[in-house]
């Protein structure tokens, strides 16, 4: 593979354009093609990024024989088909979270990865920061013992106008795979699960509530067909557990994004983007000044480039994406059925 990777980006809303901007700072990657079905977004991106070829049809971008990899920042229901087409065309793929709408689609993507011997990465972007890398190294060292329990929340008070305008796919569980759990909660669930060492899930129990979203949607002439709020508990095969909450509509004072990891000898919290690390042995609580890892990537696309150039082993594998989808599906199934769902 050439030292300078040639990438294409499909989907030019905020996330897709963010990937292009981050690649501008990477010495071993160059975005040479972008695609979006909306003419206005395509024109804006081509004007901003200059020396790129623009495509209204993603298939034409994927068909180029000079691309090493493709970054897919597209609606959830086309993650699987576009990833498979791209890998069959010989491209490595970074696909945004969630890996797919269903776990069966994720398995098809893994099969295509194996058949075509390509890299397939899931863009769980919360994993990729210098601070998270430092925390993962600390936990892997065993200094805090085992993280036996964790909890996380990402609760919004309501959807903003921008989110209402994301398109009908975003408001349809069939096309998006779910509501706040798969849009927001999956980020935090994956981050905590990753920091815990990705233990195998054993069961899930959840409750969900609806009503406010559909009422607000009706006022806007939109059909909102997902949960307002979901809360649940995932138990792992080794006896540990993770509690998760996620909401598009909740009675919080303001939007809440946080997590807590309970280790045998210390704790880790995050609120917003601020982290706190502390030991709890003995009578005193000892704060730890944990500097960010200077060698860590600062984005998922930087990690993708590092993997393709041999600088890092792949994190956020499709197998892990499949397990995350299985946990999401189990939480939804439990909430629907009012009973615990067993995995495995």
C-alpha cells in the first residue's frame, strides 16, 4: 500500500465533513473524493475542501480503482449494503456507528470482510482520544483491580430543530434501528464496555417510555416512532454489570452525559468531557492526575489510517460491533416483552 492513503467519504453532514477536516491534519491520508445525494451538501463540501472529486451517487465513488478506503457517514439502514459493496470493490471501510440496523446484517458484513480480506472498522468515536487511551492503559495495568460495575447516561431534554430535520429515516425504528439508545446510548455503552475490557454479555433487562416524542412530532407534522427514554441493566458472563440510560425526551434540568466506573481500588467518572480518576484504598480518596496519552489518535478516522498504515492494531472491530448490536437488541426486546432477555 502506498505511504499516502487515498480515501473517499460518503455522507456530508456534520460527521462526514468532520472526517474530511480531520484527514487534512494527517500526514498519511488524503481525501480525494466525496459523495452525497443532496446537491447542496455536495456543493458546499466541494467548495470547502477544494481538490476533491464530488459524486451524487456513492456507487460511482466506490467504483474508483484509486481509492484505498471509504468512510461511510450515512443513514443507519444503508451501513450494511454500502459497506458490503465497498469491500467487494476492494476498499477498506470505516463505517459510522451503529455497525448496522440488525445483528444479522452485522454478520453479513463480517462475512464480506472475510471473503474480501479487507479492514472493516466501526466508528465508535468515543474510544479514540488521548484521555481514553490513558484510562484504558491504567485499567489494563490492574492498578484499580477489576471494574465490577459501571453506569452511564446520555439523556436529552428534547429533540432540537436540527435533529427533527435529519430525515424520516432518523424517526423510524425500522430504518434507524431504534431511538436514543442506538443514537446516543450506544456511544456511552460501547465506551464503558470497551474500558471494562469488552466482557461477553449474558442478559439484559430494560424498561422504556413513550408519549412525549410522538406528541411533539405531531405538532410539527412529523411521525415519531421510537422510545422517549430507555433504561436497562446488562449483566456479563463474568458477573459484572452495566447500567445504561438514554433519552431524547426526559425531565432533566439540562442534557446529561456521564459515566462512572467502579473499580476494586478506585473509581473513574466522566461528565460531559471532563474526567476524574481517583483511588479509594484506605480512609482517604486520592485524586490521580492522569495525563492524556500523547501517542493516541484523536479521532476514529486517524485510528483507521493508523491501522491501514500498520501503526496500530484495529480497535472497534466488527465482531465488537456485532456484540454491541446484540446488547441493543436485547435491551429493546426486554423493554417490549417486560422480561429479562438472555444472550449467548
